[in-house]
């Protein structure tokens, strides 16, 4: 809605999403008791930014209109670099459907590896440095 109707940039959307995650400290109250079949008590569920991997729809989604949102690699890079600078970057990004890699000229494996490459002094040394590391 924010991107397709309000015309928010993809980079701004990612930054807003991650910053609100950070503001919530990665914690949400989930009312599991709503579904008695679960037999699971309601509780706070935590997922810190250090474990957050944002899932993206790759090249197949580029021409799907408002059904799905496609995030251009340059927008992902811009958002990620800004988030790194402000100290609230997620663990990374991933995508669905490896068989669609290259569809519509989109090569997320290469692009995301480049975006997430290790950055000196930032504690991201475990990130892939190239597609051969994926």
C-alpha cells in the first residue's frame, strides 16, 4: 500500500519497516490462545534485528503489478547502507524461487551478495562475499 498507492520509495519503505522493527525491539505479543487447538499459551515473541532476514520476490515479480512488490537492487542497497550507518541493519535479505533467477534480467543472488558483502569493522564478516559463497 505504501509503495503502490502512497508512492513511498522502495528504499524508504525498507528503512521504515526496519526502524519500526527496531523501535518494537523485535518483540510482539501473540495471542496464541485465540486458537484453542494450538494448546499454546499467549506470549511475547522475539526476533532481534540480528536474526531478521527480509524475504523478497525476485525477477518473476517485476511485472506483476500491485499483486506483489518487487524491490529493485539499487533501492535495497540504498536502504541497507543507510540502515548500516544508523546501526539498525537487519541480518540480510533473501528471495524465493531460485529457478526464476535471471527472469526479467534480475540476478538477486549476485546483487544481494554484493549488497551484503563484508564491511570492515561492522561485524558482518560472516556474510557472503560473492555468489560462490551462497
